[in-house]
C-alpha cells in the first residue's frame, strides 16, 4: 500500500503503480518465506551474522533483477516509467535488503531459541531418566549372598523339616515380591515397612538360628508416618552383617522408631567389636547406597547418621514428613 | 577318614552333614561355627578333609587357613563371592556354590578321593591362599596366631614389618607377631600410600615416622613414634623421599 501510494504520488499511472507494487511485494514475500524455510532446516552455527548479511544481500540482488526483468517485460514501451525503475534501483535494493535482513535475523533468533528449548527439554528428560535408573539400581541391590544362602537353608530344611522349608519359601517369595512391586518414589506407612522388615528378619533368623535376635520398638504415634519404601531393609541388613560377622556370640539388633518434630526417626543398633574393626569400615556399600537414595529423593545429605557407643554401632535415619 | 565342617549357618552345616551320611568311610568329627573353633578343631583332630565356608564371623575361611601349618585338603562352600570364585578357578581345590546338589557334592568328594597325591593338593591350597589374599578385604588386616590365641591386626596399627627367615615379623604397639608370608607379598598387598619398603628386610608405616636420620655413608635410619629404629637403604631412601614428598 505504502509502496503503491509513493509510486502514484511520483506521477505514475494507477496501473503502473499497482503492477509494480504487487509484483515487488509478492516477490519480496516469496524471498522472506525462502529465508524462513531455509533457517528452519539449516541453522548456521558459526559466523551467523555474516550468513545473515550474505543471504539477505544475495536475495535482495536476485529479487531486484527479477522485478526489473518482469517490469521490463510488462511495460516494454513505457520508457519514462522504465527509467524511473532503473533510477530507483538503489532505493529498492536498500529496502529489500533491510526487509530480508530483518526477516533473516528474526527467524534466526526464533529457530535458535526453539532449538535451545528443545535441547533443554531433552536434557531434563535425560536427567530424569538417569535419576530414575539410579534409584532403581540402588534399590535393586539386593545382596545375592542373602538370596543364595536363603536358598541353601531351604535346601537343608527340605530334608529335615519340609513344613518349615515350605514356610520359608513363602516368606522368601513375599520378600522378593515386595522388592519388585514397589514404586521408586512411593511413600509407605511405617507400619507397612515394619511388616516387610519382619519378613526379612524372619528369614535371617532361620539362617543364623539362635545367634540372631531382634527387638522392634515403635511409638504408636509414628506407625502412620511415611517413608520411602524399602529404605530400612538395607540398613538392617548392614547392621546384621556387621553384628554377625564382627562378633562370634549371640547378637541383638534393636530397631527403634520415634516421631521427632516433622521427622520420623528410625535407629538401628548392632553390637560390634571395637578392638578389631574401626566402625568406619562398617559403613560399607549398604549405607552409602541408602545415603545416595536419600539424596536423590530429598536433596539432602544430612539424613543418615552413624554413632558409636562402646561396643554398639548405631545407624540413625531421619525422614522428613510431607506437610 | 575324618572330616570337619566349618560354617556359621547351622542349616548350611546340616546339609553337608546329610550328604556326608552316604559315605560311611568318612567320619564327621566336629562341626564348627567360626574360624576360631575351626583352628582348634583342626589341631585337635587333624582331619583329612574340611568343608569350609568363606564368609564367617571375625576371620573368614581364607584367613583361618592361613593360621594353620599344613592345612588339610579343603572343599570350600560359599554362596556368592565373585573374587573367591575367580581365585578357585585357577586351582585344583574344589568349591561348592550354595545351594549345591547331592550330585555336585559327590563329584567334589570323588575328585578329592581320586587325588592320591596329597602334596599336589597342599601346594594348590597354598597357591590359592597366596592369590586370594590379594583381595581388598584382606589387605586391611592381618590375622596372626600368638601363644594359642588368634589376633586380628588392622593394618593401620602396624608399625613396621621385618623379614625373619621364612616369616615376617609384624611389629605393633602390643609387641611383634610372626606371619608365614614373604616381604614381597606384603609389599604388594599393603597400600603403597601408607607403607614403604625402606630396606630389603623392612617395610615401614609412614604414618609412624617421626624423623629420618643419617646413619652411615649413603644409608639412613627412620625413628618411629614408638622409638623403634628402622634401617633405610639408598634406594629405600629415594622411595621414602618420593612418598613423603621431600
């Protein structure tokens, strides 16, 4: 429109002005589309600005030549007008160059941003997947030792006490099913987790016989408190191992749960021999995976604590309660 | 023939016992629930064959065998121990992975009965112990026998080691103990960040060093916190300087 009125005001006929502006603008719009599409499929990585300059300059020249040829063909005999077209070439080129340059820069920015957003989304997705996988792996690290030794106990029981063997198979199955079905981030009641622990402890008691006894103390108030599923089992497993392999006598594992402000506090106690082992070594794989899991779930590193009290080793875990 | 079972899990012992009932010529002389009992029982009964678990309270199966001069033929029973299994595969000593079948057990017994040459077996057991003790857990402590008692020494409590004929003398604040291993063995298994071989016959815990003094031409002596003096050779001094960052 602007183009048309300017041309008419310079003394061109309406027909000339209309034809000129329609042709110029359609071609210019085509050039813009070309640039946008080009940017969509190919985003320059280096020397972006040179690329913008070159492409808009090049296209503006091609565009200028094209309209001149077209106008020449249409208005072959109107010399005054054709002269005007020639003399306005610089202006036309300038306008086209600026238009195309703006278009190129805008689409460059637009597509670059879009690409960055996509990349970010991909990265976040990848991080999430990695975290899920890590959590899954941490939880799956059920000690093969435990499994094979339990199976060996069952094998022994089959000969002497088949009824007992059957019971242990059921306990072991329930335990294994528990490790499989639970969701990573799912929070469960302490009550439920304690039942699961009981199952685990029953199996261990069959394995170790009279050497292992356990005490579980749980305040009524915290039975309904929440904690990540299967969090306590590796802590108890660690305590049993530490207790049983560091002493030769009978041991008692004491598990106490209490509510403390907005936290559920569970402590697991096992005896050890301070003469022969520095408790540092006791915090082997079992606890480092618990620590890692707590970090991934709550983004905190201060929820797991160990204490030494004479010949007792204590592991204390604090679980923040959802408000 | 006398047999001995050493395993901390009662049910694991009972299954070996059950399988053994099919061999009237083998008499089960005792069942032990840990390595301490095991050492005593082996000395008392001198069994022809032992069934030995690896993961046991206080000292593991390998450490127990190290305490016995001329250990008897051994069939290891274990649930899962990647490292140990790798060690077994290179040696003729048999091992049973829990839970094991009666057929597998019989095969192990046949193999043992078929090995007429007992010395071959002994050498195998020795070689196995050598290779197993390179494992991480066992380079953290040394198990020694002293006046009929078994002592577990965490490596950080060792002041220094001294070669003594076929043995190595382990010096600690509670005195010194003999261990039937070579200096080369300790040089390889003890962490080089803490232990340095300062001399052909000495390995020192560098955390125990208070000062280094010249001794004779081109040789030195380190003084430990305990007051003990340990010779340092010319090459030992170079190593020591490197470790201490001098």
